[in-house]
C-alpha cells in the first residue's frame, strides 16, 4: 500500500519560531505535495508516482497539488504580528518582493495573476499557498527555476480548480520556467539574491 505522509519539509519548522522569519531552500529530490483538500487519486497519476517512487506529502495549507524538484526554489515566510495576518496582504507583499527581486536580475514581464500566482507573459512560474494557525500565518511558494513543464504533466492531473487566467490550458501550455524565459544564473545564485532581499525586508 502506498502511503501519503504528513508535510514535513523544512519550511514547516518556521511555525515553531516566535518571530517573523523566512526560509529559502532547494529540494533535495522530487516531492509531490497535495493541498489540504486534495485526494491523491483524483489529483495524481498514481501509477506513474508509484513506478517512479515519488514521495507524496499532504500539506495543511490550501491550493492545488504541486511538485517540488531540485530545479525549483522554495520560498517560505511566517508572520506572528497580528497586523499582518490577512492572507491577501501577505500574498501581495511577498509576491511583489519576489517579482522586484527577479526583475532586478534582468528578467521582464512578471506579474501577479490569479489569487496568488506569479507569471511571465501569462505563463505561471510561481504558485503559493497560506496556512493560518491561531498564532501565525505561514506563506510558502514554489518558484520554477528550470523544471520542464512535461514533468508536471507526467504526474499531475488537471486540477479540479484553476485560476481564471489558466483558461483550461494543460500543464505544458500553462507552466514555464525562468530558464525557459532566458535566466542563466545558477539556482544557488538566485537563492542568495532572494535571501538578501528577504533579509532586508524582514530587517534581519
């Protein structure tokens, strides 16, 4: 029997902190993360998941299923200040910070799309979700640096819910990467650039 595990990746530990913090990291392997309301049989091509021994986790936050790979950068932040706990404001603040940081590397045509995505020229490069506890709000996002869209099509079925701007497009038509759009620096370079921007924003 194939087991789905509780979400246990590094950013969940941010909820143990007692002050506003962030974490930017690169996955060590491929993971599939189900949203809180997702059922793996409805969301995934389980025969391929099992065949390729992909680890499946279920996160406490909403949104649709996502893939995390070593070609992604994961961006997470936790807020304990009651004045910042409105999800819409957090999505706006963090996603705009990410957009401005990437644009400073020379990339263009980035924008917020849907509820909490970032896109380049109408194609998705980042999806994000929020988990809210009594004390804190955890934002986490997957930024696609260089994973081919064919990977997502292989394992993820078309989501049961989608943002308006997707317009029924398949994963291969809807998702792109920074590399596909011309970004040439290494993943660790972008990780460091993002970390510096977040350190400044968080006053760390």
